[in-house]
């Protein structure tokens, strides 16, 4: 940088510019004064060169430079375009090729941590679970910070490290990255804005960080107001959405007047029209309806129907109650849950439930209101087309483009986490039969009721799910090592787990499925203050990377319970039996899904089609819009899945038959 020449100062003053002290204004080599007009400088300012043009929508071109602005302690990078700053820009470094037009004010006032270290009172509005947010917060770490409050020393160590991180990022000078567009915005105070961010018509931003980058730009639209926030890469927020005291994870989309307060949102959440208050929104928590409220709960892979809501206020000691909907839960239109409640994984909630249901031990269930009572249908969601479709769509809808992914997400529908619940759920149902009798019409279970037929069907469905998972694991292990298997000894060696890690209970850390033993080991080390935040994040990555090794350890332990001895003593006949049970389970389950899909094409589904014609026209109109059942892509995929899995079963049986 160099000082301005007297000729440049004279030219700038002739172009309407002024400065408290021109010696405080320095410029880059190659600077010319032509494109700096009607600008006032105070404090230390640095200016780059202005040589390029910007293309605006509609074909208009504008030259880089500074026009109609007041700058105080500002560094302006090369080829920026600053135009019509209504008040001023103060205490900022602005990166190259950035355009800022028609904004009210952009400033840093005093020292700021830019949202890092802000406490978010997630889940419990009465306090007790405040989470310090920071740029690199992951869903798994937030899960630990939120739900492991029974380990106060570990929590204190983590919070101290996060506070240190926030202190390291504190500054009295903000940054606006390269290739940023800030157009027609209101006030921006104490905010870091990353590269390639696009702000158009944003109303107000205060105390936060926008972690945009060239791989995954952040887009903020008209009327958006954010305060005390961290926004991760690839986020899109528009249409007068309000965000207050929130962490917004990678790839999230908020739009259409959504309101989010005191909440954590992780990868690929979507919120439109409705409201969130004090929620932990794990990956893929989605709500698209005006009257939907999510409050004081933990969710992940959730689809909330229109009018869904929960109550956390009993009008006694305040809004202190909380609830959990485990991964994959759904709520139908106008459903209601009275917290505290806990909904099992991949369960569907229909109607109003005011009796504090706990269905966590019975996953894949329907929770249905019947005459003000909560009725549970165990396992029913295993056989529905919607569940399978959800499991297929989530990986396809991963909106994250950043190569540095914060959250470790396991998309598997069947995993040790869900299958252990089915295993235990089967024991629960059998115990209900034992205690109340096989012929009991209605069984009572944790503030719910279960009809006899539902219980019997649930036992069968859980058995099918378990057989499918165990067979999947066995076949994957054999197929992966097929070239090593020439004898029974080889088979037993291949089926011997790689390590002991994976045995016992598993947990879902908001998307990351891992053995509890590994999580406990991590927490013990945190309690001893041995790990940095980066090392904690790396450990979560390792758990995710080693999932299939750990999964086989768990599956081998369960197969041993089925065959009566460890897998390193398995016989060919026992292996074949597991494969046979797997193939039958897969085909039976696929046929159930197939039959469920057929309901979408029955006569009831054709109501409203061909409104002015006869039955022939009705069917023709229906097929022109929806297609025929046989040609439906999902139906075709189910049939192809049956064919492939049948062929795979035959292949593995042939391989086993050749083993001597």
C-alpha cells in the first residue's frame, strides 16, 4: 500500500470526496482516483484497484469503485463495487470482487465474537440445557452437550473449550469475504460474512457469522432478520424469515415467513410457514406448513404434518417440559403431543395424545388416537411404502455441497440402533402376552393401549425386520470376502469380527449411529480434558467411517444368539438357514410394501378424476396424471429389488454349497 499523491487527493476532492486526514487513506499500487466519488473517509482506510465491471440482472453494467459512501476504518479489496451506502460502513475488511449497494449500515461496534459462544436454551425453555454455539458445532457434539447433563465435569470441559474458541475469534474488525453480493439490505452489525454469500433485501443481521464459501454459498433474501446466530455453508433463508439465537446447519432451507427461536438446526433441515421454539432439529427435520409448531423437543429425519404441535407448558412451574421423537418419526395433519413424551424411531403419530406416551422401545409403530386414548400398532410402519420411500429419498436430498461436512449422517433404515429396539420390542410384546395372557383383547403399555391382533402382527413384523438385517450383514460380509472363502475354516475366519467394538447397545447421536461403548470412551476422555474440539470431531468421523465393521460385530453377536454359539463355530447349514430366512423376510416385506403401494391406485384414489365423465374417463384421467400401477417407478423398483435379492440369495447359497 502507498500514500495518496497530492494530485489524487485533489482529484478525489473535486469528485466530492473528503477525509478527516488524507494521510490515513492508503491505496494499492495501480490505484486511480477516477472511480471513487462522493465518499467520506475517516480512521484508517485502505483501497484496492478498481479495474473491472459488474454485470447486473437485465444486462446493466457498473464499474467497480466507491460511490456515495462513508467509510470508517475500512479495507476495500481490489475491484469491489460500493454504491449508495445510506449511513456508513465501519470497522470492516472487504474482500476482492465484492459488491455492496443500497444498504443502510454495516458496522462492528466494539469487540464481538460474531455469534460464537452464544448460549441457546434448547429443548427446555426454563433453562438447564443451554448450548454454546460456534462455527464448527456438529449434530453429534450438540447431542452430547444437550442430553449428557448427568456428566457435569465433561460438559464444563466442553463449554470451556468452546468459550476459548469464541475468544480466539473475537475482534473489533469484521470481514466480508470475496465475491460477496450485498444488495438493498438494512443494517448489518457485528457479522462475519464469508466468500460468495448473496444477501438481497435482507432486513437486519446482528451478532452472527455466515460461513459461506465458493463451494456452498449462503443466500439470504428479502425481509430476513437474524440475531445471535451461526449460519453454515449452503444455507438459504428467504421471505421474511426470523432467526433468533439459532445455529443453522449446512444445507438448511428456511423460507415463507418461517420463525425460528432458540433452536439448533443441523444438516438439511427445512422450515417454511411455521414456527420452531427451543428445538433440537437433527438432520432432515422438515416442516412446510403454516400452522405447524415444533417446540421443546428433539427431532431428526422428521416430517411434521400441517397443524402438528406439542405442549411444554402445564401451567404450573412454567414451560419446562420436553419431548423426543426419535429418527424417522412423522406427525400427520393436526396431530398433538403433550410433553413429556417419547416417540419411537420411524413411528407415525396420528391424532391427539395427552397421556405422555413412551413408545421408544417399539419402533416402526403407528400411534393412533381412538376415543381420546392412545393406541399403539407395533411395527406397522415397517411394511409401508412411505417408510421405504423416505429411506431412499434422504441421501438423494442431501443439499450439502461443502467438501468439509460437519455432520456425520448414517441413512440406514435398519441398523444396530433400530434392530436392537425391534429385538427388545419383541421381548416387550412377549412379556405383555405372558403377564396378561394370550387371549387378552387390549394390553396396556406406558400410557398406550395395544390391541391383541396388533401385538401379534407386531411380533411377526419385528421378526421379519431382525431376520432381514442379520441376513444383510452376513451376506455383505461373505460377499465382500468371497475370494477368501474356500473351506469351512475360511468361512469361520471371515465371519470372525474385526474387533470387540460394536457389542452391546448402540445410540443415535443425531444422525451418527455408533456403539455406546465408543461414545462412552469418548466422554470419559472429555471428562479427563484430554481432547481438543478438533479431536472430538475427528473421533466422530472415525466412528462413522468404522460403522460397517462395528455393525458386523453387533450382528455377529446376535447371530450367535440365534444359532446358539459364536459365529466362528458356524456350520454351513446354519449359514444357509440365515440366508434362507433373510431371503424370505426380504421378499415378504417387499410384497407388503408392494401391496401398500397398490392402495395409491385403487378406486378410492381415483375420486376427483374425470369429473365430467364416466368410469372409463375417470381411469384415463387418473392414469394420464398418475400413471398406471405397473409402470410406477417405485413399484418397478420394488419388483427389481425382489429379483436382485432373490438372485443374491441364490448366489450366496451356491457359494456356501461349494465350501468344503
